[in-house]
């Protein structure tokens, strides 16, 4: 499948100058960073966190729905919510 849309930019998660690409019209889930795999809503969240909380790496951040990519894996001090799909000792 060919690329439908591409746009150069800087990913606030992996901090790389990249070309975001999508092969689908639904950019919300498909306009990914080729380096870290993040999608627009993850990059928007990270941009806001970095803008308003520049010392975010020193904070404890609770994540309700971790996804295993993008901003979810960037913070070593994060805590996550219990899930029925994840045993309580894997938080």
C-alpha cells in the first residue's frame, strides 16, 4: 500500500526530526512517527506535558491506559492502573 499523506516535523516523544506518514485517511490512529511509532494524540499529550511540566521526568505520573509505545515507555517512574487483563504484580 502506498503512502496517502506525509508531513515533516519533530516528534516530541523521541525528539527526532522525522517525516510522519499514513497509508490511511484515519490519521488519528495511522499518522505515525517512523522512529517511535507514536500517533498524533500521544504526541499532543507529550507536547503539553513538556510545555507545562518541563521537569516531568522528576514527577510521578499515573497512567490509566498504558499502550507500550510512545510516551508510555518514556517515563521510568510512571505508575499504571490495575487492569483485569494484567495481574496486579505487573504494574
